[in-house]
């Protein structure tokens, strides 16, 4: 599990640092550096495993193009990558620091630097109390492993290889190709889901034999309700797997007829539910092939599968982490509501370095956790009184009453001089709803009294009636001559 990333001089990054939670969504416009961050992690992986030259294994860019490009000034001749991790060893957690990089030689050709692995500095200060105990368990696990080796083979290299393979070997890129997802795959393939998903049928067959496909089906039905089941099929003669999907009203549909979106969802859930291959899953543009109305449910399903580092019992299960990129506003809105610490906005900015006389465009990270928490407090009204003791804070009912115009309790009611206000002297103040007087301010004045919830209506005092007076706004009935004399038209006669 990756806990922190530090990148300097690689592609669009200069002095870049980012703390990584178990569930992280990278959001940003095109060319903001989201895929470059995945490339940096893949570089560390290849350098640590030594399966191939990391400079040549880059999926995007030639070796000399991996260095940061500047618009003006001295160019970058070296890049360094650091990945802080938590490795699960037995019942313990071992913090690690992997360092990799490359440098331009005198001839201008890049050369990869030797990968280094070491415990981070001040390791105990960075761990929570329960993680410190798990760190001790991991150290004991390493000691036991060293005791099982012959004396001539006990060295740091053998032990470090075991740690490296158990950590960076679990970092997997997830970029499924629908055409490859439909194909057959060998029954001898017991590995994790490949980046292009070409062994999806083998993974589903292994999940079926392990009894883990039922949990996958629960999440799949929540995302695509028409699906009733998944049936892996093994061809004994060819020793290859394929699979059918059971659809309500249609029966068994072979994988060759399934839509791209359905195949993408099945592949993602297969990687999340694989009990034999947990680790870090790097997902490019998770919204591809999925209807926007299902994205929120997919995020909730992913959140339920990743590791919760606040729970000490997480060490009893394989560590699982998801880092994804997205352009979808649905993903941003849902995570902003449910888990704002999982959102990080990536953008680019022009950086000017006067010391090196260098101008370049770099990737910057903008976490939204603090802004999201403040926004939630503003919506709830908590920011107004959060510094007061709990027993002195006004209740929500009192705030609603103040907005609606009802009377506050006497202890919270502001005091105003009697007989002053917008109505002028001699009348009750009508401008403040909390200081209105029920009885008025003097004889002959109009008082106010509450009517209904939060509403104030004027109360007319009775006036002495000296003569019959028509209602206001109406003209009393007069005869035809009177109406004509006042300029009105005479009424038209009608025949009986």
C-alpha cells in the first residue's frame, strides 16, 4: 500500500509531494499530470523488481523524454522518485521507502539509477499507536525468515527481495481492452488480472473455484440489475476458460456478445474481489463504459473493498488500495459528499525559479478536504458557534426561529428601546421581528400580534362609526340619474 509519493524532475513534476490514502481519486483537466503520476509509480515498480529496464519499459515516452521539460533556463538532468509504502508481513505492517531515478550522462544518454530500499526516517513518529505494535510484529517476521535461511545466504539482499516482491509486485495498472476481455484464456494462468484484462476468463474461473464469485455477483447486480449470474466455462480439451452472463429474459449470453461497458464492469469487480491478489489498483478513467447513474454506486462498492487504516483489524485481511483518475463530475460530486479526503485536484501552473533562471509548467496538487469540511459546516451552520461551549451554542431550532421571525428565548433575545424602530417614535418597532410588541406602543396606534408560525399580521383597532360607510375600494349603489350626473353612463334598459 502506497502512503506517500515524492517526484522531482520526472515529466511534469518538480518537487511534487502527495500523501496517498487507501482510496484516492485524481481529478483534473487534460494534460494535468494524472497519467504521469501512474507512469512514475510504474517506473518505481520496474526498477524495484528489475524485471526490465525501467527507462525502456515506460508505456509513454522515450527514455530521454521522461525528464522534466523547461521553456527557459537550465534543463533537468536528473529525476528522483520516492514511494513510501506499508507492506503486510504476516500479522505485521512494515513501512518502506523505495527510491529510484535516472540521470543524463555526459553523452546525453539517460542511465537509470540503482533502486534503494530502506525504512523511512523517524518511522515510529509517523505511525499511529496500533501501527507501532504491528511494526514490531513485522520485524519479528523478518527475523524468523532470516533464521530459516542458511547462514551463507543470510544477507540483506535475500530479505529485501522478499519485501520488494510482496509490495511493488502488487501494483497493477487497470486499462482493460474490451476486445481482449472477450477472449479465451489458459487454465494454467493463476495470476492477477492483467492490465488489458486478457485473462479475465481465467480469473473468473479461479474465483468460482474459490467461492468468491458470489460476492462479485452481489456488486454486479447492484450496478447492472438485469444480470442474474456469471457462469465460467472450462474447455477440458483446450484447457481454456470462457464465461457466459445470465440475463433476465434472455438466458445465457456468451462473452463475445456482451457490451463493452458490461465487460469493463465485470473486469473491475474481478480485480477488486480477487482474494489471492490484493494490493494497489491503478484505474484510468473509471467512468468509461458505465452509465453516469451507476457511478455513485460503483464508488460506494469500491469504498467497501479498500482497506481502512483506522481499523486495527485491517491487518487480518489483505491490504487493498485503489487510485483512480476521472473527468466525471458525478465522481467528484459523490466523493465530495461521502469522502472528501479521497479527492485531489491536479492542475498545472507556470513555475519561475530565479536561482536557476528556469521557467517551466509543473503539476500541482490541490486537496479539497479542508474546503469540503468547511463547506459542510457552513451548510449546517456549525461555523458560527464552533468556538463556544456546547451548552452555550444556540440550537438549530433557535436559528430556524430567528430566520422565520419567531420570538427567541429571553436569554438569547436582543434588547431594543421601547417605542423606537422603523415605525418612528410613538409606534412599536416593526423592523425587527424579535422585538415587536403584542399590545402596541400607545393609544390609537396599531399593535402587532403573531398569526400562525413565524408570521406577524397587523391588528386593526375598532373605530367609532359615525355614519354608514361603504367598504373601501367600492362605490355605493346609486340611481341612474346620480350615476349620469357624476359622469357615469346610464344603465341600459332590458326587455322583460
